[in-house]
C-alpha cells in the first residue's frame, strides 16, 4: 500500500472518529485538533487498527505524537504481511 492510499483511508477514520475532514499531513497532531484529546487518541488508534487490520503494541501507541507516527506504524505493519 502506498502513502497516498494510507492517507486516503486514514482520512476516513479521522473524519469518522474526530470529525476532521481535512488533509492528513505529517504535521497533523493533537495540538492542531481540539477533538484529538486523550479519549480521541484511544478511539482513533482503535479505529485505525480495525481499518487496517493491524495491531499496535502498547509501546507503539505511547510513541504516537501525530499523524506521521501513525502512518509510519501502518507502513511498518503492512510491510510485515
């Protein structure tokens, strides 16, 4: 799966979970979205795992600071398949 496909699928998740319908940029983070609070983070990561049929470790979840980190982890997980 290429970067554009990952971002397109993530866009749907961000819209569904956080109500954000803008572009998924590398600098998108909780600091830029009021709806991306601690509960939003949990819901977002659960939805990402379901959307991409992957599983993040606790350590991976703790390192996520923004969209770029999520994309990196998705790409890493997809590469294992």
